[in-house]
């Protein structure tokens, strides 16, 4: 009895799947006629194939969907994306901060707000640091300018991720 | 972006219609449980893992970029959840003997069918998780090789070879089991 090689195994699987070309199919059928080991192997592979096809889907318990939905109802907040209406409210808030700050900065409201922190006055530094520490001056105008930039970046992100992206995704999908 | 009909349901859910998610659960529960069952080899664990996968998918719906089909993205979650379950519950892994007892409760009329299923499950349990999942997805006849690769995190060519080899190995294991059974008769 001839041995079944890896190559013939591959051919047999393609024969079972019906993906062989006509000439390959004729060759394997001729081989099957004269090779008992090959016929036996075809039987094994075909039985396995039929078993797998017959046992495809497992049906879960009847209340499966109900169980999933009850679990979701216990924890609904994390479920859906941030609603667009809330995103718009956040964006409006961020823009209001930027506008107010942008109006107040040129008016010189923050010009006189500056302070100096002497690090040597801090209790912890006295306890653990022997060297003299420098003083840190804080410029109110610079601080407000940084807040404006951070808010602009935040506003841009909210606009892009939470408002424009979901809107365009829905429009592209629905073709509206 | 694909033209997936599920995306309409996703739009409803994302607009706040939580009950619409039940449509997706109903549509995919059998496939999800089948994939989980092939990995976990235990019905109760498989259903629990599939439920967890549905919950995880729901919580990440907003992040789904819709470049693939919803089903491909979701089955990847099922696959990963079942693999994590397997790692966590390795000590609780149900033996083939337990599965046999469960099938015997189905009645004598089902004997031939359950016997075949019993042998198939026994042979399947001798394959590794990735082989079992690849085979299951292949025989669900729902997915292209590319989709099977995306779900299992392999290259398409690797998935093709893996499925091929898994079919051969499964045939070998099934033959071995049946030979052993014949010897014990």
C-alpha cells in the first residue's frame, strides 16, 4: 500500500472543497482508483469535513439576549458615545472661556497680576534642602495666555472627535 | 468603510436607542457562543464569555471605526474574551468525560448524533485554541480568509495554512479516537 504524502493530503482537502482544477481533479481521481491508502485518507478527511459541517452552530440558552440587555441596563452610562448635544455644550463652554480671556487680556486686566514664590519660605525645603533656593515669579498674563492656548486645543479636539467625526461617519454611511 | 447593514443599527444605538442592541445580540449570539465554545470547551463558560464580549463591544461601539464589518470586529472581541477566560479559568477546564455525561442526558433517539458530536468534541479538544477557532470560523462559512485572519490576529496566508493543517490533524485525532474506541469494545 502506498503512503499518503503531505502534498496528496493537500490535494485531497482541495478535492473535498471542490477547488481543484479539472486536470488536477482527473489526476487525483486516477490516483484514488489505484491507491487504497489514498482512498482511506479521503474517507477520513471527508468524514471530518462532514462532521464539522453538521456541527456548525451552538444555540445558546433562550434568555441569552435578555441577560445581556439586563446587564447593559445596569450600566448604561458607559455604553453609548458621548451625546453630540453634550459635546456642543462643552465646546460652547470652552469657547466662552477663550473669548472672555481674549477680551480681558488686551484690556490689561491681568497685567498687574504677578507674584513671586520664595521657595526658601516653604517648610519642606527648609527641612530637606540645605542650599538656598531661587524665587519663582509667576506672570498672570502669561498664565492666562497658556490657559487660552490649552482651551483652544481642547475646543479643537472636542469639535473634531465628539462632534464632526460622528456626524461625518453617519452621513457617509447613510449617504445623506 | 464597508456597506454593512449593521451600521444602521449602530447609528440607532449611538443615538441613545439602547434596545436596538438586542437586534445585534439576537443576530450574533449563536456565532459568538460557538466561537467561545470552541475555545473554552464548556457551554456555561462559553455563554458567559459571549455575554461579556457583547457588553465589551457595546461599551466600545463609539470607537468602532467601521472600516471592517461589525461582525469581524465583534468576533475579534469574542475571540480575545474567550482566550482571556481560558487563561483565567484554566483550573476549571471541563474534561471530555463531563461533556459526555451532558450529551447522554439528551435521550436515546439522539445517540448517533451525540456520539458523532462527542467524538468530534474529543478530537477538537486535542487541537490548540487557535486551530479550533480557525476551523470553527472556516466552517461557519460566513467569513473570508482575510476576515478569519483579522479575527484571530494572523496573516491571511497563515490562516489558510493553519486551517488546512488543522483539518488534517483533526482527521488524524478522530481516527485515533475511533481506533481506541474500537479496541475497547
